[in-house]
């Protein structure tokens, strides 16, 4: 989704090419770095996920383009406030109570930290990413988030709208027709 929006001109001409990715193990930042050549800061709280991401960066010969950082959301990026051209994240968004019901291959291969979005609406990870993007993105910078669908996307749109700091807020469906992705541009 973020690549398609980049092609549509979601970011403004001359905008910083610095990218931040929250929860890096998914590897979206690697694909973006290969396509666009920006400086990517890939952040993950999990030491294992950060180590795997670093190994992938080295294997793909992207050490000049991607810096893997360990920490909580924007914490390792505090020196880049207002300077990111984009933020991409596939954060934990599954409600805590649903995790025991997931397919065995998901439960057996994905750490709980990568899945658990919290109780209730499971916005524990999505909320700080949205609210932090207000300060971290440069004007015209884009935010692209994956949600669990099932109403989370509407909560994210409401949060983005309530900040008064975003425009071109949209929801996109996945291949199964589930409204899952939210994108926005920092005004």
C-alpha cells in the first residue's frame, strides 16, 4: 500500500527521503529502500526482530540505506522530530483475547509481542504510532498503517482527523476486501 501511495504522489516534491518503520520485522522498509533509496530507520522493540532485520539489511546490501534501531516506537528517533518523509507500520493489532484462537502456525511462529494489540479494540500499538506521527512527520510526509480491520481502521481515521494535522486520510482494502490499511498525509 505505501509504495502505491508513493507513486500517486502522497508525499510532496522535495520532501525528506527519511523513512521510519515501526515494528520492522515485517520487512516493508527493505522493499522501500530498494525501490527509492531513502535513509530508512527501522525500529523494533524486540531484540530478536531487530537482529533478524539487521541480518536482512546486511544480506540485501542495504547497510548504507537502512539503520535498524531497538526501542519503543519513536523513542530511538527523537533526533528526527519533524523530519521524516514517511512512516510505515504493520504493528500488533490483534485483540489479546483472540490470540489463543489463532491458527497454530501463527501462534507457533509469531511472538506474542508481534501480535498482541491489547484488550478491547486492540489499539495499544496503533494509538502511539498515530499520535507520534504528528510530531515526527515533516509537512507533506505520509503515514501508512496496517490494522486488523473490523472497525480499527475507523478508529484510526477518527484519531487522525481529531489531531487536525493530517489530510488525504483514506482506507484501503486488502485482497480479501477487508478495510485494513489507513494512509494519511501530514498537513
